[in-house]
C-alpha cells in the first residue's frame, strides 16, 4: 500500500528513542498517522512540528497497518507562529480539535481546506478568531452534525435570525426566540455568512460550536474539549479579541 | 528457549529498558558484566544502589543531587537575582556544561501538551511563581525548547508571571554556531532575521 500527498502535521508522539508517530491532516486520507523513522533527529524535529505543511509518502504492507511516512518539508509555518502567543494558541487549539474530533482515515477534504485557510490567517489577529469559529462549524457539518442556520425552525423566516436552539441546532428568529432567549444560544451574524463582525460575535460563535461539538462529537466518545481550546479562549479574552 | 537462566534474562530485560540499549546490546552488556564481576558488575550494582538511596530531587529547583538544596541552589557564588527555567534536568546539565549561566535554575519537569494531557497542574509551576515573587529575583529566563509545546509553555509561564516585578526573557533563536543558511529551516531563518542586530 502506498500513497503520496500533502498534509498538515497535527500531532507528534515520540516512539522509541529515534522515531516518532506523526498524525497529519490530509486532503485525501483525512487524519492519518504513520511512523517516521528518525523523526526525533536534529534535522527532522523542526519539520515535525504541529502546523507545518509537508509532503507525505505513506507505505505499509497492509492497509490496516500503521505504516511509515517519508516526510519532506513544504511550508514550515510553526516556526513563524511560535513567537506570537495568540497565533500559537489558535494553532494548538485547531490541531488538538482536529486530532480529537476527526475519525482516523476518513476523508474530510473541506475540513482540510478550511484548516489551510485558518493556518494561513493565523498571523492576522483581527481575522483568524472568526475563521476559527467557521472552521469548527465546518468540522461539525462535515462530521454530519451541521447546524441549520438558513431559516428559522419556528417560523421558517430567513431574516433576523438571532438564536440557535440548543436542542435541534437550528436557527431561530429574534421574535420567535424572544420568550426562550435565556435558554437559546446566540447566533453571530458572521456564522450566517454575513461579512461583518460585531463585538461579542467571536465569543458567541465559540460558545455555539463548543456546545454542539461537546454534545454531539466528544461526549458520546467519552471525551472532553481539549485544554488547548480553553487556553485559546482565555488568551483571546485577554487580548480583547472576542 | 533461552540458553540463559531466568536471572540473566531478567538482567537483560532490565538493561534493555535503558536508552540506547536494545535487547541485543543489553545481552552484550550483561555478558560483559558477568565476565567482569569484580571490576564492573559489583561496583556498578553498589553505585546504582547508592544513587537510588541518596539522590533526590531538590525541593527548591527540582535538580537531582544527594543534598537538598542541591549544589547549584546552595552555591553562594551564584546570582540569586536570575532564575533560568528549563524543561528537564538534562537541559539544566546541558546549560551547566556550556558554563554560560551563573544564576539559579528551576526545572519544570515537562511542558504543556494538549495531546499527552499534560496541564499546568502537572508541572513544577507553583514553586516557580513563589520563587519569582521573592524580592531578590529580578529576571526569569525561559530556556525552553523551540518547539510548539515548549513555546506554548513559555507563553503560559510569562502570562502567569506578568503581574510580578520581574523581567521575563527567552533564549534567542537564530543561526547556530557552524550553521549554514542553506540548511536552516524557514522558521529558524525567520527568527534569525527578526532578531538581527547591528554588526
């Protein structure tokens, strides 16, 4: 068995003294792990950092084997993001979420493409938090738990959508949601595809995606949201980016 | 079936757990020791037992030594005003080998790792904050690895120490001694450019 293609490294675990098990997010093979022999060497360590884009060649005798990766550097973004604490927190959160939420070897091309957009935007703190929220929304949708934000679940209205029902994951317009607004989740305008961002929108978006990812993806598998995501939210709060 | 008895097999098994030794090299080491019982094996066993009994982690910095506080913490010639934070005792030893630092150390015992479930409570952080609060301390150097996990930890610690009256610094990143630009990765080159200084 063999395939070649690009991938973003999302996790690296040491294996023995010299090798590493690398988890990469790939466009054609989803979250895919493989052994990198000599992955802990001085030359390979800078390449095998989460967030770096690499060219991968995976080989194994049988498809169900872990297999071995041959890795060539492509876009080494991690080194450039390391000094920016906000960007690094976003990178950590995205890698941890991808590693935790995506099933292994299941193709999620849209998630990969959005991940690429997110990584390339991480240097712009005005932009990436909203992209991150959209990426998590896309992650939910690609896993089959997408939110229906096109029309109101109660009235069918397509305008003035202000809330999301925590039960159904469907949008609710401001008028129909008013009596239940304490129990509803706020729907930020940019999640509906609007091109503007209001104060508090990113925070509302992060709460919205966290709510559904926890309940629909993580809790059934007895998992919790990663600490890296909580740290990112904290850091965004400190930097007044929410 | 093995030609060696269970005692020798156990010795080989234990040796093969050490870094740098696989089952074959552990077998060779065991054989060598058995052939040189009086000159190698017994002194080694005594040294191991003595080290296991006497060496402990320093309650101040986390270094390994027979005394608590350790030799570094109790050395009066060292500068009390500067604390260098390192990930492991191995990093402390590497800095001591270089002889470039004459202050105090603090060993974290790891770095934050979302994947491995290492959180702030798993690190030797509370005592670092306590030490940094002391009036004597003026600077905390975060000498952590230039990896995503290492730098995440460095940012986390600098946030925790931000409200204390200490300077927080990190090690420089750039072209290593003897390094050729052609062979450097993009991240190191970018960091080197950002940290350029007047010639």
